[in-house]
């Protein structure tokens, strides 16, 4: 789930996420780096690189996936306000090998609308709605088709302690897979994911946030289960800080 809070002025964040799913045998690792752009925090640039493995393609192994270049605008609020809204637009670059199930094989476009609301001093909710469009997605046979997908999500974050959060997320994804030239089939997934994260604040100003979650498939994803590890480093990059 994406939170609607851009990076503060002079602060950069490095985010690593690893997810492994047992039923599909898929795994993915992503690294994202978020940079504020003056006048911060209205504008933020980031990029995401990934390594992935498609369990449905036996013997394909793991490798580099597609790269996302992201721009996000803080339209409403900030991390200090009760309500925050920060639309994101991304260009997806086809750096992954589509024949091995590691990417779309074509340039794609994505948008996401994250909304964050502090319901109480101890409870924060995050809401996501987004879409992805790829004009010429390729499958492992190099067959092409236009594909469209969308995502919906909601999360609850309980601020049990200033440095410890318990979380519950529900994420729905609907995507299209190419099955023949100009022909697709729609695939849906629904995951319920309880988890937690905690923070280590060092005297240098560096904040380290590890996290852990256990996604479980429900509805169209019944029987799926997995594990997610999260690790974030956040620090100032301004001279003299």
C-alpha cells in the first residue's frame, strides 16, 4: 500500500521489499528511492527497480524486472495533516525479459491515487486506487496485445507506540495476460495482509524501519499464502545535516 506523504525537504528514503508466494511460486524484490524536489514536499521523484521470478514458467529463474520512473504531487496535506492526497504517475520501462515472465516487453503507464486519513491519534487509514496500461504487452511467445489493469487497496495502521505500528492491509489487483495476438484473459487477486513495523532512530539522524507481513489469499486467491519483508532507510542529504 502506498501512503500519501511525500518526502520532506532534504530527506531521501531507500525502500527494499521482498515478497515470496508459495502457491504461485512467484517472488519479487523491489528497491525504491524517493527524492523531494523543490519546492518540497509538493513534488517528489522516485524510481523503482526489481528482480523477479514467475513461478508459472518453470526453469525461467530469477532476474531483472521492469523499471518504474515515478512523479508524485502532494495535492492535499502532508505527513503532519489529518488528510493527505498525493496522485502519482509512472512510466514503466521494459527492462525485464518478457519471454521469461519478468516484464511486459513494452513501455507502460501507471497512475495511483493514494489517500491517507488519520482517523484518531492512534489509527491511520490509507486508501489506494490505480490503473496500469501497456499498449503492446508481450507474452513468453512474443505475442502482443493491449493490456489494462487496476488496483484497489485499504490499510489500517495502529500506532501502538511512537516507534511500533501494527498493520492490516487488503489489496485487490486485476490484470490482463496475453494469450494470443490481440487477445487477453483477465486475472484477479485479493490478499489480506497482517503485519507490523518498527523504527530505530540513530543519533546521526538516520532512521531504520524493518517490517514484516504475512499475506493470505481470499476470494479469487484462496489458498495462496506468502511472506513479505520490508526495510527502509531514511536520512537527510542536505549539506551540514
